[in-house]
C-alpha cells in the first residue's frame, strides 16, 4: 500500500516542479541499509585498530562520531543528494523548492535527528511523518527539506485517439491549458469521471465533433479539441 502523495514546488525562476515525497516504509528501509553500511565500516575499523590499544580506541570513537553525524551529510551534499541507502531505494534529499540541498540545511536536518529520536526509537520523528502529507520529520521541518523519489513524476499519460477538431469558440490560454491537462489525465480517470469533467465545458466542442455515435459524446468532442490545440490536424489538412 502506497502512502506517498505529490507535492508541487516553484523555483525562483517560476518553474513548477512536481515532487513525490517518500513515505515511511521507503525511508525506513533506506535508513536500515545505511545503518548496515555504517555498522560494517565500524566493525572492520574496530578489528584493524584493536592492536593499537589507547590510540586505536580514540580513533574508533572519532570514527563513530563521524559515521553518526556526518555520514549522511557528505552523501547528501554530493551530486546525487542521497546516501547509499536512499540511492538503493530511489530517494534523494532536496529543498522544499525542489532545488539541491544546501550545506546548512543538511547539517540542520541531521543534527536534529537527536530530537527525532526522542523519547526513544525515533518516536517523535515517526509521529511527525505519519501526521504530515509530505512525511517530514522534525529535522526536515527545521531545515526546510524534503525526501523525495528521484525518478521524475509524469502527470500526463498517453492521450486517447481522436480526430482533431477546432473548438467552437476562441479559447483563453487558461482554458487551453485546462483542456490539455484534462486530456493528459485520461488514462488515470474512469470513462464516467472523464465525461463528467468534459461536460463542464459544453460550449467548447463544436456540436458535430461529438455527434457521431458511441457513448460519452462530451469526452469525444473535448478530446478532438485537445488534439487540435496540440497542433494535430486531420488527414488532408482540414479541421475535422
């Protein structure tokens, strides 16, 4: 069962980005992978430094500190913006704006893992993630960061086939964008819901566009207009 949703961010340049925040299961698995890696590094280092007695113990404590607090920071500031565990799960850490994470934000979100851990076993962090639609823990809230799936989100699927037809009237840019977005979501909606939405624009499609047989004439007529708006034209160069 997926607990993930979508979050829209806008860059300073005015570009809208659609991000998919990672849910509790994916982030927990990523943490366990990273924990296993850190534990393995620590065990190997302990074996190598065991013969150095006091100096070895001091170096081991320093290594433990670095693994606990700076292991995630180093990887988050790298090009992929993710620790090995997050990369395995297809995740990365970004700012709320969708831009790459900054050093200050990475340090903040990781240092505040101590608060997320309270009172035990990351109870506060888990509670925060379960209560928010973007699954932010306390460190993310303070740093203004998001853990998201690195794979791009595609909102628009394959359009249903339809013969292009010019609209019955001139359309504003906002209306054109709405019709194109509606057509792009056709695969993710039931035929009944798609037609229900199409009926909200009864004066857009020409009467003859959806008049030829079959069910859901409103959908058929608006799809023809959508194809026409995208520059598709019927064979022979006509509008229908």
